[in-house]
């Protein structure tokens, strides 16, 4: 199975980068499934039907969320309805979103889950205990990819080790900064601490850089404006063995589009 996963697609610039690069990346990697983290899709804050629909139309099969998934109050009904939006499983069950989604293509099946970290993040249940509970309940043997949406590198690394032998991939998201530590762990889990951000990298994690620098200099709050400079694709390509379900390859993708 061949899987392409895009790191946090940030605002209009991120959507533009994705639309520009997707045809070429499809040709190059021939993915069976395409997944993207979409918590920042609408101007950096949450997602809307208007911004997500074209992403699905371009061939993205499912999107994952994160702490920003519910930032748009007017999108909550849409998130509740659209089963291809995978919410963090360790948030309250009443919060909109689907906690587990299975992608199918012919004989191939891939389960998608998302969990948020607890360190330097809004409060949520333990991602480790939530995963343990899910795996105890889930007996269908489908290979599972986890988007681990977390700030702390140690929490993410620990999750990689915990998930090795249980999941086919642990893809870190949330920091918007790509890490160069992609590897296949000993028991066949593809791992990267953070896949990075798809969007404007001439920025501070997506926002115009002078706004954030000024904030650090003056502490005066200012309205955030998304950057549109330095478009980059940050993604990973993962290949798994169709017989065993374990990962055999992970390739880190970082492409400048300007
Ligand atoms: Fe994000
Ligand atoms: Fe986040």
C-alpha cells in the first residue's frame, strides 16, 4: 500500500501549494491513499466546507484534525456530518468529528486515527491510554495510521516506540516544522516526529513573520495575518507490505514551489 500524507495545510497558501503540487506528486509516488492534516485549512484556524470540499475533489481521501479543528463555530455541523474528517480520539466523545475512519481501495484497507499530545497542549485525555483502549476494542487487523498531533518531541518519540508493532505509521504534526528523523522502527512502524507544514514558510509557522517578531518585541497583541510567501510542500510517502501490513519505507518530502 502506498500512502501520501501532507503536514498541516495552512490557509490559502497551503491550499494553493497542495493544488499546485498534487498532480506531480500523484504521478511520482502513485499513492493508493492521500491524507492531509487540515486543522489550519481556513486561514490558519480550523476548516470550512468551502475550503475542504475542493481538497477532497482533488483526490485527498481523508483529513485529520488537531487542537484547531473546531475553531470555526459555523463549521461544527459540517464536521459532524463529514465522516472523512478524523478528529483527535482523546477529546470528549461529544465533540464533532469521526474518531476512526477506514479507507478502502479494492483489497486495500487503511484505518486512520488522530490523537493530541498532552505536553504544552490544550487539555485532553492520555493519548497512550486512549490508543491502548482503542487497540483492545479494535480486532479487525486493518493497518492503522496515526496522526500524532503534539508539541513535545519526547512525547512524540515515546508514542512512536509504544505504537511500533501495533500501527503501520505514526506521523507527527502540529509544530509546522519538519524534522529529519524519518525511519522505520524495528517492528515495522513508519515514524517521523513532525512532517511539517504545507504552506507559506516565509513566515512564523504560517503567520506573517513581522507580526510575530513584533509581538515578541512589544508584547502588544496584534491581528494574525497568514503569509503567502515561500510556498512549500511538507509531506511523507509511506509504503507498507500488503501481506503483513507493516511499513517498509518512509520518504520525507520537502519541496519549494516558488
Ligand atoms: Fe497546525
Ligand atoms: Fe495544532
